[in-house]
């Protein structure tokens, strides 16, 4: 990744191709180069070994509802490369994100809200949008998260005073709902203001609960410290 990385910070958007929308349950997309974003509105979808480059808001999104039911469950995103979105690489729920490289984005790498497994991913060079406070992984509410064996890499030396503006490797704060039941295991994390936030956001939902964080390794290239927790 380091050898082939070319920054696009400050470049003009050039990939305004219409959104790919998946509506058929059980769809499998693999081994494709995709120059747009993907919206998943179906169950049991797999997106595997694809390169996704876009200047849309998200690279892959399955976050949405039809009445009281999610638009998509059991989405697997595996061994993909995602680059270019103006906001997050992946915005999802009821999702497994595994073995992906997500980099050179306007803001966050991954945003999840419930029932998510995030495993073996590499997230780096985030927050090229003006005023960004980019996170490798952001959770603002929800339950049942597994975060393990990832490389979350936003060192201060690569963000302060240049085109990338990072905030944290993990930003877990109860902005829009209660947060419960999280395993954070065997990750390598470096950078941010604080590397990991686990906080009550002050909106009446309380602090994250039932959190176990163990076996992780922290680098030292942060602004203030490795942890900001309640």
C-alpha cells in the first residue's frame, strides 16, 4: 500500500458516474473495478475483491430503513479497496467489513450503527475535506460490534499541518442513541487527537456500556494520548 499510494488531496472530482444500486437479494459482485458508489437495498449481498473509486458521499452504503425494517441485512464487503468518497468509505449496519483497504477520503473510513463486524482492515490517509475530523471507525449509536485485527493508521505526523485532518482511530460516542456490547481486540492503532474515544456525547444516551478492549497495540504518534474514556 505504501509503495503504490498516490494522494489525491486537493484534486478536482472527476468520477461523477451514476450510483450503482443493488436491489436483488443474494447479489454477488466480485473482481470488478467500479468507478462509482454502491447503494445496497437488498439482503445477503456480497461485494468481494473490488476496487471502488468515487467522488460521491460514500463508497458503499446500506444504511437505511423501510418502515421498521432495515433496507439491507447480512452485507459482506470483503477484500476491497475503496478510495475517493467525500465522506465515508463505508456507511453500514448489519454488515461485515473484512480485509479491506480504505484510504484517501474526505472524512471517515468506516461508519457503522449496529450489528457490525470490522476485521482485518487497513485505514489510512483520511480527512482531506476542509474542516474534517476524520476517524478510522465511527460509532454514534447501536449495539453488537466486533472490531478486531485492524490496522488503523492516522499518525499525527501525517495529519497536522497538511492536507489530511484526522481525529481518532476509534470514535465511539452516544450522539444519536445508546451504545452497547463492543469487543475491541488485537488491533494496531496509531494517531488522532486521542487514539480511542469511548464517551457519553451528552445527548442523554449515557456512556457506552458492555465494552471490552483487550490485546490492542497503540502507537505513540498522537496529539494528546491513547485513550479518552468515561
